[in-house]
């Protein structure tokens, strides 16, 4: 892949991330001004607000990072090398990426939906997702040391 | 076939590939060649399209480079792959010819 193509990939990612930031901000604005009080007092709703806030912050950081990368050819090449590094890919595969991340997101989603009916199910699903992600990160750190 | 199934198959294939790579302990002359040419790990990594950490791991023998990366490194130094990577351990095991 040449760098021009990679630039297009990054620009496409920036468009998707910008849309997601707008969705997160929209959710936060709704939750602040228009959400009913009964909803505002629930733990599930507070969790969703926290998730939307942190998601928006992370995506905004990535957007800023990609803006800087796109303006510097050396940084662009280094980032491309980093993303396509075979050792990094091997470490991620051994640690269970991307399956663990996908399953964790599905657990969080299921937890948020189930939370409106049963708070215990919500807590259990979120705890399971967190445990799964911590295990994945621990494995990644282990393989980063040994590979 | 669902997306999850495709991901699982790809992960399994990569794991198989990795387990195959771990069988061999291949020594390299990368550090020596770098020193001769006064190159840093960062510069070599940038030139061959990888990261400094990967070059470090290959040099200390923690990670075995793929054929593509081994070719790129050898090509960068203007040498053949067998001049950069020592395959004597594999040769000792014997192959059917």
C-alpha cells in the first residue's frame, strides 16, 4: 500500500470518527436537557452517559492524532508501519484480538439493554466484559515482553 | 458465514502460522550489519516498514521474522536472506530433497 492510499484510509476513518463524535455529543445533549427524570436517575443511564463521554473524548483524541499524522509524511509512514507491523499483529492475535473486543462490546451492549429490566444482569454483563478486556490486555502485555 | 466465524478462522490460521514460526530459533546478523553501516534500529525499522521493537526482538532472537520481512531486511543490506539469517539449525534437522 502506498502512502497516498493510506492517507485516504485515514481520511475515511476521520469521517467515521467525526460522525461517531457527533452521535455521542447528541446523546449527551439529549441526556442533559430532554431525558425524563425517571431515566436520569437510573444507573444504566448514568453508565451510558459515561460511555458516551469517554467515547467522544477518545475519538476526539484520535481525530487530533490523525490530523497531526496527515500533515507530516514521516509520522504518516511511522504510523503505517506501526499499524501493519507483523509482530504487533502476531501479539494481538495471540491475545485474542479482535474477537475479545467484539465480544466485550456485545456484552456491554447486551448489558445496557438488559439493564432497563434487571440491574443485576447489567452489572454481571459489564463485569464479564471488563474481566475479558483485562485478561486480553494482560495477555498482550505478557506477549509484548516475551515476543 | 458470519463475520464472527470469519474472524475466528483468520485467528486460527494466524495462530497456526505463529506456532510454526516458533519451532525454529533463527540467529541473525542484523545487529552486526547495522553497526557496520552505523544504522540505528529506528532507521532500519523505518526503511523496511516495521517498528523498532520488532527489530529489537528479531536481533535478540525473541521473534522470528516472516519471509517477507526477512527478504526486505536482506534486500536493504544488499545481501541474500541466508547471509543475514542463520538457518543452520533448520539445516541440521534435515529436509527431504
